[in-house]
């Protein structure tokens, strides 16, 4: 076995699911197929929480295969660590050891195949699969589209895509649009198809306490436990501000003043049925000024800016690829180096002809004022 071979998880054809497990497919935004083999209900729900309801395995190949097992068989191999318990490698594969919230996991990761059809092996109980979002985004690129860090909403069959740097106001744009009668398309990641349509995943939406205060219809849907938790955090934050613990503790408490809501709670007018043609782009930007206003930009400028944003968002996966290269220097991973250039070209090709405007606003923003500004921009852009 050569050094270029040892990175690939093996296992042959899937056998019949063990008792209490299933083999299912999830279709992401109508294009990317995630195949779960031998998945237990809890692990299945964790993936469905990001990508929607699963169905029986189809006849075609999958873009991403996740094969579940009771325990990865690594006991007779030396596991060399990369960093303090974050990843490691054996003679036969690269292993991710840290999952969401720094929880311990063991996932055999396909370092050289991240840009093509790939297979991961996960132990049961992994929950959210490490780097699955980044792998799906690469699969979207391979299928002729591009995954954009953006929210999207639709009116009269035309989608508005709100994009920008992290924390620039994308979710705020979605929330205020849905409160004004728009249809929900996506939050966090929007998949732009080769036909310039927008679609997205059906994952939880993080809504902050200050946003809920401006959206009574959304706050009214919270259960008693969520309301009590937020009220307790507000009280603790006020106590920290006036007590000896000071600003650091107050800031730490404030970071938890949010709820993760199911998208159907946000989708006041329902969800778009399938991909929606994109009519306009909003480049969301938070500023140090108290006003909310717009500034003309082109679709190409949005593409050029977001190309850099996507590189930034992919940094955790890039770090894993770098660690894999250390573990298996003879393995071919050059395709990953070409992703940024391909992405930039794809963004320019798809976004250049779409009318766009930059929406500048303070943070936190008055959602009513933001909604009025966005509505005026939509009318102007057509």
C-alpha cells in the first residue's frame, strides 16, 4: 500500500443495516446527495437537523457517504497526534478527534478526496459530522453551482440574496423580510445554481434576544423554558455589569442570549417550494454609524468580496487538509488548492449580471428601519 492510498476509507459495498440502524439518503438543495449507512436515529436526526428529511437510499452514486460504526478499529495501530487531541493519523488513515463544542469524536476523514465523491467513517454518537457543511459546499461547486454565505427570501417568485462578511446582517435581513411577508428560502448558506437560482438548507436559525425584542410575533412562539432562560441571562448580565465581576463576565453571559429556532418558526409565510430565480443581491455591512442606508455596488463587486469571505469560512477545513498533508505528504491534494480560484470564477459568472446594492447599518440594528431600507432597495433594483 502506498502513501497515496492510505488516506481512503475502505469497506466495500454496504451490507444490510444492523438492528436499530438504517441506510438513507438526503438530497441537499436538489443537487447534492449525502448517503448515511448504518445510521442510528440520534445520528440521523443530527444530520437531518442541518439538511432536512432523509429518504431510502437511491440508485445513483452519492456525493458524500457517511458510514457509521460502533467503533473505529484503530486499537492495533499507532495513533500519532496532531495538536492536543484535535486530530491524528495511523498508517491507514487520518482521524478527526474533536467535534462540535470540542467534544471527543473519532471520524476517519478522506483528506485527499474532499473535492470529489468522498466517504467518512464515524462512530455512533458523533452528532453533527465535523466539516460536513464545508464538504457539501465543495460538492455544490463540483456540480456547477456555488454555496454562498448568505440568507435568501422571496416575493412574487423572485429571490433576494443577502450576503456579506460574517455578522454583517444576513439573518437580520431575513428576519425583517419574513416579518414583512416574504417567503423563507435559506439562512446561513444559500446554494446558487448554475441557472442563477437560490435554494438552501432547512437548518435552525440563531436568533438573539435583542432581535426577539423587536419581533413580537417571533418571541410569542418561544416556549416557557426558552423565555425563562433568556430572562435569567438578562438578569445575570445586569448583575455582572454592576457587580465586581465586571465587563468580561457580562460579555460572556451576553454571548448566550440567543435561541436556535426551527426554520418553520421564522418562515412566517412558509418556505419556498424549490429553487427561486435570483432577482437582486444585497451586500450587508455593519458600520459604526447610527444610520441605515444603501450604496450602489455591482454584482461583480459582490462576487469579488464574497470570494474572500468564502476562503475565510473554509479555514477550519483548510487546517484539516494541511494536517492531512503533514500526515501523508505523498497524497495528492492539489485539487483543494484550486477551489478558491474556481469559486471566484463561478461567483463572477453567476453574480455579475444580477443587480445589487450595499446595505449599511449599525449593529445592533433597528429591524423596522432595516426592513424599510431593504424594501425600498428591492423596489429600486426591480
